[in-house]
C-alpha cells in the first residue's frame, strides 16, 4: 500500500519535471515498460488471494492509469513548448528597419501629389483615377481625336498588340485626360475632380522620361466659364508655390478636347542662387525687365463633343479642364534641374530632396513644410 503511494508520488513528480521527449520516454520505460516498476506491481496481482486482489487490483490499475495520463499530459506540454519556441524563433518583422540601412523617405513626386490633393480638396475637388493600360477610345477618340486625327501623332504612344474593346489597340495612356471621360460617364454632372497619375510616352532626354506624372483637373456644372478656370488656376498655383505674387498669362492655343483652348504661362525672375548660378524663381509679371514667361500647363473649356461622348448634354452643362506635369511642378518648386534623377533611385538624391513620411502636407502648416 505504502509502495503504491510512494511509487505514484515519485512517478508523478519525475514525469512532471521531465525536460524533453527523450527523458520522458526513459521514464515511460522505467514505469510502464516490460521490466517497469508499475508493470511489476501488476504482475503481483496473479499471485494474490481473491480478497487481496479485490483490494489491491483497483489501486494498482489506478496507479497505472495515473502514470499513463501524466506521461500523455507531459508529452503534449513538451510538444507545445517546442512548437512555441520554434514559432518565436522564426518570427520575421518586415516592418523593422534593417540595422545600418538609411531610413526611407517620401519621393518628391509623391510629396507634390499629396500637396496637390490637399490644395484641391480645400477647393472641393475629389480625387479620381483611371487605368494606366487604357483603351484607344478613352485615350483618343472620346477626347475628340478620331483615328485619323493628326494630334495623335504628337503623343508618341506605346501600343499593345491587343485589340481594344472599343476599337483600335490597347495602349499605355499618354495623358490623364481619359480620366475626364471615365468620370463623366460614371458619375455624371456636376463634377469637381483631380486625377493624378502616371502617363507614358516613347520619348527620353534631360526633360522627358518615358514615364512621367500628370494631374488632370475637371469641373462640370451649369454656367461654368473661363473666369472660373482662371481663378482656380491662380488659387491653386499660389497655394502650391506658397507665394502671393504669382502672375499668370493665358494664351490662345489648341487642344482637340477643349474649345477654346488656353495655354497658361507663369511669370518668373532670374535670381542668383547661393552657388552664384542664375535660377528661375516664380513670381511677378514676366514682362518686367529681367523677367520672363514660362509655359506651365494646358487647359480650356471642355469641348462639347467630349461632353457628348461622355454621356452628358452640352446644352445642360459646361466645364473647364486642365492638365499639368507633376514632375515639372516638383522641379520648379524644389529647384531640381534634371528630370532623370527622379527615376535613378539614388538614395543620396532621395535623402537630399526626400520628405519625411510623418510630415503630411497641410494648408495650415504650409503644404511643402519640411521636417
Ligand atoms: N492632355 C494634355 C497633354 O497631355 C494636357 C491638357 C491640355 C489637359 C488641356 C487638359 C487640357 O485637360 O484642357 O498634353
């Protein structure tokens, strides 16, 4: 009797303390194996009198079951612990900065896009998007450039071999203007949107890259006229360049999707930079001595043909649109002189011009405020 209790206490405590599966297996053999101590006790049952057996039998069986249960529980606990420590050791936190590596920063193009979204949101504009792989119809035809239109040739288009659903070939959009058509078709009038994004043209030198960024603006409503366009552009450019003395010059021009079309120039002065180099600084009338005009963006009143092809009634609503190069805006605002550096992925350049991810552009703090 004392034997059984002692054996049980001994087995339970040693099993509970077993440090690994091998130690546990050794204990199983020691207690429940053929030569094991519990097995030996079970064998004594055969030599007992029926009375003794009736008394001892249940105790010895209970001992065996208790030891077996302790072995099973400990095995499970050891296996769980092994899995836990394996999982803990294999943890990989991809959000941790690699030791010794430079911290990432916001690319100037992203920064300028954020600044533009902030400025236009304040004027009640929503942000719209469209696909970069575009249907010929949205990129050209619906913008009043039918298949034979000479303006198509000016776009240096990258075409895909695939047939577009609405005729012609699929292509990489050459401008953000197709988002005008898509948004009018989808949302109807009235509309106030900007559409920032990537555009593509087969063209490459110091001022042109095959991929660049544009931002499109579109306002559709009743009674919209050129005055609304001029006020909107002036307000946007003053906020963006963070100076009040921005002067615009509107020149008659031609785009198939606007009528009339207006090219917008902005006045600049040549100022000496810290390095003594002459630099264009925006502000003031370009007609003053030492000043000049720089072409900045295309715009105009949306051509009634475009409004029609976008599913709206040109007798009911009018609108204005504009398109401007985001990379160009960034170069002008932050004094960068080679467009190709935007796409070099040189971390030194990025660190020099890069913006902190925590420095969100706001109108109250200045849209281009740097940390
Ligand atoms: N889509 C033109 C381009 O890429 C730019 C443009 C001109 C957009 C006039 C407009 C506009 O919305 O009204 O050259």
